[in-house]
C-alpha cells in the first residue's frame, strides 16, 4: 500500500515544520492522540524519506523546514500579482504523478479549464522524459502540472517546451534576480547543473482541439537520500538563494506560464527563439545528440523559429526535432 500524508500524520508534519524540537507528549496533547501514535506517525514519515531527527529528552525536529504548499496562499499570491483569471489551483499531499492524474481526467473527458494547476508535495511515480524517474521526495521540491487547451492541433504544440523553459526563467528572475540557462528541449540549468525539468504530454487531434499537460519539476531543497538516485549533475534553488516561499514561486510560475502561452498562441515561437538562444547553456559548445540508436556530434547553434535544435556538423547546419532525442555536452559523462 502506498503511504499517504493526511489526517494526524499531516498535522504532525505541519507541527514539525514550524521549526525547532517538539516533544512527542506535546504533539500528542495537541492532536488528542497517544505518544505511541505520534511515534508511529514519525516513523511512517521517515520511511517516506522525510529527514526527522529524534533526540531523547527533546523530541523531534526536521533537519530543515519544508515549505509546504497551501492553496489559499497560492491564490493570495496570484491576487497580489494581479492575476484576475478564474483559474483552479489544486494541491494534494501525495499522488502517483501530477501529469498522470491530469491525463487521466482528459482521457475520461473530464476536461479541466485552461490554466488548471495541480500541485503535489510528493510524487510516488514522478516521470521525466524518455521513461526516466523524476525524484520527488515529500515537500522538498516543486511538482506542478498545468493544463492548457490549444485549438490549433498537435502540430501547433511542437515548441511548447521551449516556451515553458522561458516561463521558468521569467519566474525565477522575477523572484530571485538570477539568470538560469536553458537546455534543449526541456531542461533548466543553474550554474551549468540541472535545476528543473519539463514534461509536456498531449492528447488530441493533428487538426482541431489539443489538450496539453505541462509538467514541471524544480529542485528546491533536494535531500541527499533522493539526490543519490540522480544520474547527472544537479543543483537546487535554495543553495543559491536561501529560504524559498514555495507558494509564491508556484503563483509566479503560473502567471508566467499564462503570459508566455498566450503570446505563443498568438504569434508562435518566432518571438521566443532569439531570447531562448541567448540563454542556451550549450551555446557554441560541442555536443552529442542521440536517439539511442543513432548519434550526431557537432556545435550547438541553438534553435530555429520552429523550436528545432540547430547542430553544425562539418560546416553544415541541420535542424533536428523529436521528443526522444537526448542532448549532452561532449565532455560530460
């Protein structure tokens, strides 16, 4: 059975998140449960990968505060950002995958409204591109899926991951004043290490309405227990900017996504390609592009106005599309 964080277990976590040590007795009195029940909840949370110190005579303490999501705080932040769109923001403690859940609704024809955002504290089956697992420990990072309806068919959605990368750039720049870099087709880098990933999934017709689920995972306070399973250099945002208000970040990202996607719907990628190229983490670098069965090596020249990767090989520049392509620097492992 998959673990859930709800009821008294969630209340225990929320009490610990206030900071400092809390005794088992005080938690029991507050929640109206026994110290034994408190200890069982603590053990269950630890088994989920949440790092809780247990010290005899002092009680329990998180090794860092978890910036837990709250729908009300996200909505309040949206109001402060003057976002008057009637959108639904939904927060759940634990889920298999936020993308999977929105895709289930689409396939059941329970279509959300454009801008509907689903966030989770933990994903038990988080997914990246090419079937990879996305490490999603409880409370540590941002896991968000955004629904968007596009009327112009699947072909018009080809460059959405480029647009989403720029929306992430916008949000982080606005809140923290730092510049992230972008990696084709769907990664965001900080100090040349992976900070965030994007997974865009589609359901619809080549011509006609198309339903998009835009999944975003951002490393915020990555615990070492989860980091050990990541197969490439990574960075988390707190290491660069300190304490993070996850609700404010979620709201800013929602607003930036809405603005970028509206522009994309109106004018396509041509208004984005120049800025994306200025943020390209592999700009002018020697790279290797691979499908798993075929590999090309050359100089990364950025993207064109259709969102295709431009690779210079033997003096000739060729464009490459495809969701299953992998791009790596030649000198990386």
